C-alpha cells in the first residue's frame, strides 16, 4: 500500500512540474513574425538615424527576423512618435529617439498623446554632448567674455538653433536662465543653415553637437567656450565644462534610447533591453558611436524610465519659467 501511495505522489509531483514548466513557457512573450520597424522621427543622417541603422542589422541577427529603419519626420518628431504610440505593443514597432521627446511634452501641450506616459522605455543607447561655440569675429575667448558682453548689451547678441524646441535651443535657454543674460534667438530649419550663418558671422553663438563642431574648432573657424556636461570630453580635453566656466549647472547632455508602445509585456521589454545592451557594448558599435561624438551607454528599463521622468520634469520647469512655446 505504501508503494502505491508513493507511486501516486510521484505522478502528482510530475504533473505539477510539467504544469509549472508550461506556465513558464507561456510567460515568455513571443515576437510577431512580421519585420520589426525602428521608427526614426527625424531625417536621415541625424544621430538618432545613425543609432537605428547601426543597431538595426545587429538586432535582426539576434532576433532572427528583419529589422527595417523607417524615417517618419515632421512636427519636431511628434509624427513619428505618435506612430509608435498608436502601434500594437508586441515588439513589431519601436521608436529611436532623443531627449527632444520629453521637451515636446511641455512644448506641445495640445498633443493627442503623452510622449512620456504613452511609451515604454526599453533601452538607453548613448549620450551626446553639446558645446557652446562662437564665431571668432566676436572676440569671445571664454564663457565669461560672452556673459559680460551680453550684460553690457542685452538682446544685441544673437544665437542660432535648428529650430524652436530643439535641444540646442533649450540648452541656450537654460544657459540664459543660469547666467541671467538675454540673447536673441534666431531659429532655423535644421542645423545646416544655422551652422552656415554661424561660420559666416551672421549669428554670434550656438550650441552644437561635439562631432559637428569639432572640425571647425580644430580649424580655428569656431571657438569652443564650454561643454554642457558634468565632465570634459576626450575629444576636446581643454574645453571646460560650463560649470567650470562659472556659468552654473548647465548640464545639457542629450540621451538617446529606444522605446516601445505602452503596455508591452515586461519579459519582452527585458529581452529587447538585453539584446540592445549587448549590441551597444560591442567594439564595432562603440566605435561607430564615438566617431559621431556619442558615448555608448546602457542600463535597465527601470533606470531608463527614471531618467526620462526626471528629465521631463527638469525641462518642463525651464519651458514654463522662460515662457517658451512652439505652438
């Protein structure tokens, strides 16, 4: 009789184990068979586009399915972002974006979606640095020179940006708020036209990505006054941070990352985070990013979520205090 009960007990235990294995298998959310779309909400050739086209093919290899980069431009990135917000949260549509995402939340209060709450942060990929530069004709050699001149003639010094609400624009607004000076904003349609006028002396100053400014700084066509980061950059080790240059806490480093529609299964988010993190850590990808002035980075989805939320609050406060609007 004992052996009979023992046999029954073993059968029951075995059934429970099989059931638990089945539950574990069901918990692993499968990706759809369709190609994965990486939506880039800005034009080809941007830093975001570079990330998508560098990570995309490697992600395809790891996941065993095609990954297609799709540029959906317009409305300061809002068109491409909304396309992802409205997509199914099954891993077939992802957004590659930059911290413009959280800026737009306050700049466009009438959006039909919330670019922070309606997206799921999947993976941080990199950081990009902005440096404050000026045309040599201005005679400004340091940040102190620029601040002093702006105080002597408020509003007479102008600065350019690729457009209202861009990181370049809001970085200068933060600089103005920290230093108590007033410079006149000249918005352009893109970095290229603004850079052209900066080099010709039509505008006085501007924040530029380090890889864009670097060749002109090396050639003496632009003067680098300070970097908007918490530390100096190896590409320009002699350029002080804006905090070191006594301009206050003007840390305007740009984060880049990948997002999914809200509601994606946590295990699928974790899998994509793991794959993207491994991709970003490879020497080939690190090199591709660094050549463009981006510092590879990674972290958990939860850490990325906290970064996004914290940055959203910070830029919302600046936009409100400086009365900035894009509509």
